């Protein structure tokens, strides 16, 4: 039976009314649940949450001001990004921008039903928009409530939809966990060989500081409003850790020619780095630019210009010995930021530095081996990561079908 026919049978001819989200739910500010200490430790029991990608920032030993979601599950909603999470365990909050969303009346509305529906909404955020979203925007969104004139039947229908979607989500999560574990094992194998290939015997390589090898060129600011269909290829800093691997030969955006005079570029062979990130690991992530032409870079990017093999440099910046020291070069403020002068003192091994031809041949050899491992283990477009993405898309497809109620014109 198709999801649409199942939905018709479930409704059994009853009406669906589209009600404002602000009428179906209520919210609570996180003020009294905010964590005071940043002394996080895995041995502590209470998780500290953010609605963003990181979600669990750490664990605290604070025992007061805890939101008891184990008794009353909630949706945590980030006012600025509209990111949301389902939470059914006790927690403390980190961000004052979070809101805790619950049902306005548990006898009529299922908050888990609202959560599933909320994630069918496309993002309406405009780049650079920095206003609170719940009151100004989301409370006016219209949510479909089946047969609201009969609360008992309405809740039963909502509960059945939730049951199916929860089961889909559970199966997706289980498969994703298995695939993720396999991917993690492959990445560990890859990292082992990466470290081994970049471990040189005495006299085979010299460790040199990055600012001794090359120079850092910072990009210039522009926004997505400047993007046009035809223009200058550009790498935006967020794309480095969401779309690229160790290297790239194509950019994913274009920017207006009118900004040409103010832009900064990465030349073919440069390594492009991010200087901000949600985590320390994301900061300074390297991508060797192998395109045939120069590419514009955002002001949260640096182009590292040098005379080595670009992919060799990028691989060196991913080696354990390099990554373990990265925290020394990152300012952990509200946004993790790369300290470029300190980062310039970070060292990588340069094989046979007194013999340019032999040095480049060794770099090429190492890159050729690591490219094969990279393709087999951590390609973002093939293998396990792609399978994980497909399973998530499958869940989203059925979720959207099960929540695709007929929509009146006034609710459009």
C-alpha cells in the first residue's frame, strides 16, 4: 500500500485543519537552564546541549537548573539557524538562542508529531539574516492537525504517524550506525597508512615551518547575494568541510564579475584553508586546489602558496602528528578561529630538501598511494558515506509523504 493510500485510510474521511504552530505549541526560554561552567568532562552525567550540528557540547556536574526532558520530551530549536533536535533526556543548555518547544495541550497535540512535521519545512533563511525566527516566523507556520474536532481520534492518528516515522528513523539510525562504524574503521586504517607514509627515517626529510615553505593569502569578504550564474569560480569557507575532500578541481559557486577588483584568489597548486569552524578539527581544514584557473576565496579562507606538491601538503596537514598540535593554533572563543601567525610555525616534513627533483618524486609517490587509499575509504561521493546519505533520504521521502495532507489555499 502506498503512503498516500495509507494516509487516506488512516484519516477515514475526517477533515484536516491547518493551525498556527504558535497555537499548537508553547515555548520556554533557556534562561534558567543555562550552564554556568565550561568545565565539561565525560565522567559527569548531565549533557550540555546546543541545537546546532555539535548537539552535545559536553557533560557538566551542575545539578540545578536542569530541564527534565525525560519526564516531558521537547524540541530544542535554535532561533537563529532554525536547527532543531528531539530530546527525551535531562539536559542543560548552552545557548541563550535556544527555545524548548512543547505541546500547548497534550490532550490535543503530539509534540513528537510536530517534530516530524517541522523537519519537512524547507529552510527559509536568507544569507546574513540574524534575527530570532520562532516568534517572527515559525509561530505563524501552519501545521496540519487531523480531525481537531475529535481530540481523541486526532491524537490516535498523530500517534500512528509518529509510530511509523519513529520506526523508519530507528531502522535508519541502526543502519547508519553500522555503516558509520565500518567507515570509522576504514578511516582508522587510512590514517594509519597516512601516518606511516609521512614518517621518515633520519636524514630522509627535514621538518620545516609552513611560513618558511610558503605564504598565506587571506580572502576577501562577499556574500551569497553576490553569486551569479556566470562569473568567477569561488570557494566559500563552509564548502571546504562540507563538499570537498583532500583536493578539489571544481568550485561549487560563482560570484559577480563586478567584485573582481576586490577579490583574492587561490592559484592552481595552492592549499586553501578555513580559518573558522564549529569544531577545532574543522578549523584549518586543507583542500589542495587543482583547478586549471585561479579561484576566488572568502575572507574566512587562506590560500597557502608554496612550491611543493599541493596534495602532499594537504595530506601532511591531516597527519596525526599535525592534527594533535592544531589546538595550539586555534582561539577557542565564541567561534573557533585559526591564529594564522601561530599556524605558520607548524611544521611538515619536506623529503630530500636539498634535491628538488628527488623531493618532488617522493612527494608524488606518497600522494599516489594516499590517493588510492583516499578513494577507497573516505570518498564523499561513493561507498559508505553515499549509502548513509541514501538511507537518510529514504526516511525523509516517507516522512514527507506521510505528512503531505491536502493544503487549502489560505495555508499555502
